[in-house]
C-alpha cells in the first residue's frame, strides 16, 4: 500500500513537471511592447504627447494618441496578430473652439483639450526577431 501511494505521488509529480515543462510556449508580446511598437509604426512619440504637423516650416496642426486598447492577441503560427483600437485626436491651428465643438456634435466625435478624438480599429502583425519585436499594420 505504501509503495503504491509513493508511485502515485511520483507519477503525479512527473506529470506536473512534464506539463509545466511543455507549457514554456511564448505568450506573445507584452502590452508595453505592443504599445511601443505601434507608436513606432505610426511615428508617434508616446501616448498623450502631441506631435506637431508642419508643412513648409509652418505648424498647421497637431495629433495626439489618447489611448491604445488591446482587444486580443492571437497566435497565427508565424507571429502574433494584435487587434487594437487606437484613439487618435487631431487639432487644426486655424479652427476655433466653437468649430471643434460643432464638428464633434455633428459627427459624434469626442473632444478633449481642443482635439477631435476618433477610435480607429487596426490589426498589427507582431514577429519576434533576433533583436526584439517588430510589428506591421495589416
């Protein structure tokens, strides 16, 4: 009886070790990696930091990334597909606050600090490379 319970305990321990050993599968890119790579892909400095839009040396407006929501990370066999919603805002230097409010009401946009905000759903392909992660818009 004692030998049988010992064998059962050893079998359970072996099975647990085998399962834990086999579960060493990459879980995909982290949230911070996803945010950083998407910001690099759209050439934006950081969430909440405005980027000036300049034409011929003159500022014509600015954009801001207000939020990046990660809806899902899916393994596609050769990389990871990340479904996200980016809340992006734009502001024109020639537009009055009244015009921004009217445009927001007319088109159903949110507004924040003079920016018209819009949610944009976008998918990215993430691939783990030798020097880290890369991402491409799909």
